[in-house]
């Protein structure tokens, strides 16, 4: 898709980041300026129809609030959890959106808004956002890890999103890093996600609490309080103070993430690895031990030429990347 | 590089597979027919100059024996161990070729033969051979594991060799599969190569012999006999009979190779994984447990759409792939 640059510069597109907890929708100007942004709870528990209605209402509200003429909006890009059929624009199934089975979201939104709609995997959208407007501007060979509740990934090769044979590429969180490791949500054992995602870290801490190991720094009286107090920030702080309960687990979480990045360095030899998501708030406290692990494990020339950085778009990587799907030539069909 | 097809069909190219033990050189006709093939010992211990002389002599002999007019030969492709500077055609360093440091092999052969010369990583050449003439014909999205003394890899994306940012992609043997595993030749611990290469398997068996574990099926009186009798075929046969010494090690070798393939399936979602090298003589005895491991670990849709096959070119994948570098549009410069 190549669009005449002059006409594009005047135009806008809409990016939507559909998550299990929130829907973020934004009207974005060419070159990544957010004109109007809305964040509403997904309320996934109310069912598929209610969530689709919320997506539609939020986009309409975006347009009205922005006072931009719908004719100046070239389309809608959606980053959604998968598995997806990107070619057809269908969400096949989404673990965090109960009842979503084979939902033709592209067609639904095209009918509603009468504009072009593109569906993309949420981690690919985040990678694309960082590639177009964030840490990876001008980098054609980039791998993005989305480190949140789960761990996803997006791979940019030759300046395009790499989808693989049937749109299943980039499942970086499901690299097996320890064959006898803890069970992962995907059914496998010892996935990166089971060690280094927020959920993985918290589950491992909870298991140790059950085993009777006490924390010197984290305090809670009930299960609810436990969940609440187990915020990543507090966990990392406790670990740094040498807390018995958390320090091994945090150390392993970083070590396994380093192994996964080293594997990516040896397999794909990218120019850049971009990390996005909650855990990246740790900044250098994350990056320094991570780089050490990668240096020890990857081929030296692959390590030396690799920039390992934190994304620059914070919570907006997904929504900006989704909007950018409409403008910037990429590859959003699978290769198979 | 696009060559007029009619003129190409009449032409030949020369493929060279430069290994630590043997040099294989062949004159190859368009579409992969080997017209003349020579295999000579590398004699790497005699030094760089002697080996280069042998390469040149072998190619000259190829041309003379084939009776093909040098004017009908469009060039020479070389698959060589790395690290290489593919752009400049320089072998930077090769662990199995003592004394080779920054050897401008491309220029040396261009000066000698006055024809186009292309240098490529040996595992990439093997992958390219299988892609052009072997198991991967018509497959645009393919990953090849070369399972020999070491483990290498070649990645084909969109029908082209994928080199990564500075020609370091495809080091599949150096995926960390067990963070606390045995030390690998690369300096890291727990690489796939340390478990599943011929050397890895043999080293692990030797270590167990030192620990006093005896084999019921493999017999040897001295260290030399031990090395000789430890042939992969005998090891796998003994393991299948339930041999105490070998069965765990063979099982782990296959299991870790399965994990590496599952990781590739989740990261790259290729259409095909092609296995080449000595261990593939085991055929279904290798493939069946390997596929089981991948099925248990990879995302189901990534596993289901993935063909895991043994290469069809036996020992000629490298030499055919090297020859094909001259004809078939690929990408032999790095992307960085």
C-alpha cells in the first residue's frame, strides 16, 4: 500500500488497542501525534456484544471530540489479542475476552464506519508503533518484547512486520527456557512467560508463600491484600533489599529474559531489541543485569551490534502502531 | 541479481563447500545437476596457503574434467565456516581452519579464475541448497538445521537467505536450552550444540564413561578405540536397546533438538524445518520423537502448519546451495 505522501500528511487514522482490561482508542496524525485519546474499561465479562458496542462508541466519541471531518480519516487499525486471522480480519479466539470466537471485527467496523479497517496482533502493533514513532525509528531489523501480564513479541524484518507462515510468528513468551520449568498458560512447561511475565513472577512468589517462606519487606494479611500488594515495583524493591521471598525469583525472571534475548540475538541477529510493558519501569535496574546475561550467552559480534533498549511510547505503542498500519507500507498478510 | 533465464539455462556454476576436514567442489548445471564433483581432504593443519592452493587446484581439476568451456561458467559460490564478512567476501576467522584470519577468499579466487565469486556461511549455503533443489523447493519460509560436528542453521525468509544485521543470523546451535547445562565450544553454557551435535553427544558419553558407567553394547579397550567405536549409528542402536550408558544422552539430544525446533516454530512460524547432517540417517527414529516434542511445546497452529523433514541432498546440500548463489535471486548482503 503506497499512498501519495502529500495527501497523507493532511490525514489522520484511528488506532485501537483492544485489551482484556481496557480499550484504548486514539485519533493519530501522520507522524504519530495523538490528537484525541480515550481509554475505557473493556468490561469483557459483559460479553462480546457489549465490548464491540463499547469499541464502536469510543471511536465515535474520538471522532466527535477531535472535530476532525470523517473524510480526513483514512481508516482504523486495531491491535488485538490472538490468535487472529489477519488476512480476513477475524479474532478467532482470545483468552481474555470470554465468548469471542471467530469475530469478524474488521467487517463489523467497516460496516459501521465505512472506512478501511486493518486488524493486527497486539504485540505486532506495539512493535510497529516503536518502529514507526518510538525507540526503533529508522531501524529495519528489530524485535520487540511486550512484557506485561503475559509476554508477546513482534518481529520487524526489512522494515516490515514479519508474520510467519500462518500469522503465528513472534510468540516470544513461549520460548521454552527450562524444559522442566513451571507449567505455562499455553500448556507447555518452562516458557519464558512462566518466569518473566508479571503473572509468572507473582505466581512463583505465591507458591513460595504457600511453602511458608516469609517476606521481610512485603506485608499482607489476606489473599486479596496479597494480590494487591504484589505490585511489580514493590517486588523489585524488596528483591533489591535482599528479600528472601522475592530476590531469587526476580533474579531468575531477569536471567531467563536475558537468555531469551540472547537466543533472539543468535537466531535473528537484529539491530535492536525493544522492551515495552510494566517491568520496563525498572529502567537500568532491569537493563544492566539483562545486558550482562546477553553478553555472556550470545555470540560476541551479535551482542556487540545489538542495541537493547526500553520503548519510548509507554502505554501508547500499541495504539500508535495500530494507527500506523494504515499509512506506512508494511506487510499485514501472512506469507503462507 | 536477475539473469536472463534463457542464457542461464545453458550455463554452469561452481559450488565449493569448504570444511575443516574436506573440500567438496562441483560444477553444477542450472536446476541442480552435478556435472563433476571432487572431494579432497582440506589438510587444514598444513596452513592457510596450502588449503587455498588445494581449493584452487580442485576447481581447476573440476573444470578440466568436466570439459566445459570456462566461458560457460558464470561464477563460483563458496560455503565456508564463519564468522565471515559476506559483503566483502572475507573469512574473518574459522575455528577448524587454523591460521585463517581475515582471508579475502573472494578476491583470491576472482583474481585466479577471473569470474564472479560469492562467499556464504556454510549452513546458509546448505539451507539454500535444500531450498533450491531439495526438500524445500518452492518453500519461501524455511529454517534449516545442519546437524554435524557442530550445529548450524540457515533461515530463508520470503525466498531469500536471511542474514540479520551483521551476517550473524542463524546460529541455531547456540540457542541456550538449559541455563546450567554443559559448557559449549562458544564459551556459553547449555547450548543446543552441547547436547545434540555429534560432538556434544560423544563428549557427554565420554564423561559418563569417566564416571565409571559401563555400556552393555559398546565395547572398547583404549581411548582411540573409544573414539572410533563411538559412531553415531552405534550410539543410537545401543540407546534403542536400552543401554544404560547411552539411552539418557540420546533421549536428551533428541528432546533438546525438539525444544529448539519448537522455539523456532513459536518465534518464526516457518512453513518447514529441514534437518541435514549425519544424525538424520536415523530417519523416522529421529523424526517421530522429535515431532512429539515439538507438538507438546509449540503453539498448536504453529506445530500443525509446520513440516519437519529430512533434507534430500545428503552431503551435497552445501555445494549445490553454494553453486545456486550465482543463479537464483537471493540476498547475500547483510541488512545492517
